[in-house]
């Protein structure tokens, strides 16, 4: 409670409008300027150190967005008052995707508007050891995460074909395989830096992880109208490549099925000159 009181004091010093914070959400509102909310999964109460660190990070982000809205509104009043002003908003939900085997995997999804033609979406998942707040990158999970290594190649093929299948399902008659390969899918590669953020997928008994869920924001691999994509990859794709200190985290079959398998027609087409 001492930490929470300190956070509330910090928030009151940095936000010029009424704001509230507790262990389940942060709310900040200034009529006509901004409306901000962050919601925390109640399950985070079991991980007090991580929860406290997340709360501090989110409080800082709330303050930054509020100050941006105030500054931009002031510039609008000075430069273009004849144009309409739409208040900024942000709604974030932080959810526990998997917790166990010494790790915690969180999803963080934000819908926000800071000017422009439409709101946007941001996806910022977090994987960390449950005893400390130290974000883990994808490369740390594998014994050899080098570009074009067997691990990265296996992930690349699995993500590529599954994403193509998801796009075909979502777009229906508008799905153009050649166009997708030449445009949106061209940025994918067997490189840890080419993958988006991810969460761990629980196995069917919930006692271990059994896959990776890669989260693509709008515009990353498709138009804004397509929305975001959640692309699952089962443990069978990467089990042989896990680093020793991550092997015990994964076991079994994921709680959801995938649409494709190795050798699917939607796998990337690799020219002979690049092999």
C-alpha cells in the first residue's frame, strides 16, 4: 500500500486533471482534452513485483500522453482553431496469457487516438521471469537465434504459412496470394528482429507452455482495415531448438489448433538464387 500511495502522489503531481489509480486500473480524464484508462488483469496480484513495475511504467505513459494532448491542443488553439479538435484517448488492457514454470507472459493491447483519420492499435506483449521484471526477447529462447539458423528458419516458415492462411480466411474473395507475397509478406524473414512481439500459449492442461503466439499490429502485415493478426506456432515447430534454460517451460500440445502444417502450399517461395 505504501507503493500505491506513492504512485498516486506521483500521478497527482504530473497530471493536471483528476486521475485515479489502484492495483486494477489507472484512469485519467480531462474533458475535451484526453481520456485514458489502463486495466490490469486481477491475476497480476500474484506477482507483486512485476505488478508494481508495470504500474509505475503505465503511470509514466499516462502522464506523457496527457501532456502531449495538452501541448497539441494549445498548438491547435494558436495555429488552426477553425479546424475541429478531437480529444485524445487511450484504452489499454494488460492480461496474463500464461503463468507457470518460472515465467509470466503478458499481453498488452492498446486502442488509442492522437490525431489523424482514425484510432490505432498497439500490441506490446511482455515475457519475463516471474520473480523479476526483466523483459525477455525472442532470441533468448533459442540455443542458436542467428539469422537463418534452423530455429529462426523453422519459425519463419511456420509464421509465414499460418499468417497466409489466416489472411486467406479473413479476406475471402479479396485474397490475392501473389500480391500478398510481393507486398505485405515480403518483410518477414528468418531473423529474430523480423518477428513481432509474442505471448506463450498454454498447453491443454494449463501447466506448461506449448506454443508461441505472434502478435501483428495493423499495418505490419496488412492494411488497417484488416486489423491485427494473432499467429500461433505450436511447440512441435521449435522444440528441438530451445535453449536449455527454456526447455522445461514448454511441454505438450497448445490449447488451440493451427490451420497449416509443414509443406503447406502457403509456405514462402524461396528462389534458387537465394538458397
